[in-house]
C-alpha cells in the first residue's frame, strides 16, 4: 500500500510502498479515505518524540482517519465490513499511522461509526482535534455566566474549542491576528471577542474582563502570561504541558474514547460544530501538507488517502 513514511527522524514524510497491515485479534482494518495533519505528526517528523515513544521504521505517520472497515480481527463485535468509521490511532508506539491507504486500529478504543450528516472529509479531520478540544473545555468547565480566554484559537483544536465553549453559553475571548485569522474565529460562533496576540495581549484582555477571566485554554503562547490573566480561583487547561503555579491547572492529554468521539461526531453532524478544513492535499503531496501545517495554515489541513 501507499503510505506517508519516515525512514528516520528528523525528516520530511515521503510516500512509499509498504506492506498492508493485517488486523490482529480485536482490531479493525480500515481503508482510509481521509486523514489530516496534527501537531503530534509534525512533532514526530521533527524528531521531538525520540526517547518518549517507541519508533518503528519505516514509520508511517498519521493519527486521524476516516474510511470503511475492510476486515475484522478475531473477536471484534459492533462493526462489520463496509461500515463507515472514523477515529484516532491509539497504539502505544509510532509507526503504524493513518496517512496511508490502510490502517489497523483497536476496535474497543479510538474508533466509532460515522453518523449520517458528517462527511468523510470532516470526519478525517475531527478525531484528535475534536477530542483535545472537548477534553480541554471539559477540564475548565465554563458556565454560561463566565468568560474563557482561548489562546491558539485559529488552529485545529482552537477552532473547535471556541465552538464548544460558546455552545455552553460562555463568553469567549480568542487570540488571532487581525484579518483572515480574526475573520475565521469570529465566524465560528456568535459573540466571540478577538484579541491580537501580537499586541499588548494583557491590556486587551483586561479591557474586556477587568477582574480577570474565569478560565484559560492554553493551546499556544506563553502559559505563565496567560495564567496571569485569570481572576482569583480561575481555571487553566493546557494541551502543551504547562502547569503554572498558583492556579487550578490541568494538563490535558486527548483521550479518544468512543463516548468522546461519538459526541464530537454527533455535534458536527447536527451542525452544532463546524470542522474548519481550509486546505486539502492528496497523499502524494503529503510533504506539502506538512509544510502548510508548519507555516500556520488556519484550521485543519486534510489529506485524501484514496
């Protein structure tokens, strides 16, 4: 099969022929139609995860997937050949990723059916970012009368987090540059306030929340600076490992449980959640997809795999 591979790290992914995987007991073999680029994929290619996770070369990159079930491993229940599914690769090593024509995944975790109303393209860009966004918002649990600051609002996780927070009735302040970035963010949900992180961020936030914000989602930027904008007793969640002192802080690791995936899929299918795919590349141009991600393409960068 064709797959985006790394022979070593750091390197840029290149398409090569590798053996098609076979599903082991409890696994699904999925024919991948759509995937996307995430921060962990870029970090893997850059070599940042060496020493943190096992690397199996030639390393097939990719975490998100959407497609159809091609075969079932022994003991699998709840899925059938031909089912449309999506999710996140949750194996404990790097190398059997989803930027490929086929991927094997555990049937019990990280995969659910695609509901009617959700396109395969959007499903292929939703799994990891949607899980991280929902887990982050759940961690700080903003109420309808509270203000939440979301830093990194223009990325794949951020665009979804803005929508999850706004859907709970929270007042959302989001970081974005003026122009296309601000337009993207304000178009995600009604009433979103945009602050320019290249200017005096603290002054802009304090103008909107003089007593400090109730919650912060740290998806980009200086975690300590952002924590300093919290009111006393405010909550802070980071997907980047930041745990500032003196505040109630949560380090969020996205956990793609079937329940979480089903919720984000249902919200997207119902139109409550929009997956902001702004660029799509075929698998043969996966190196361009990674370059676009690294250059800061807004929203999600999708990759069609078949």
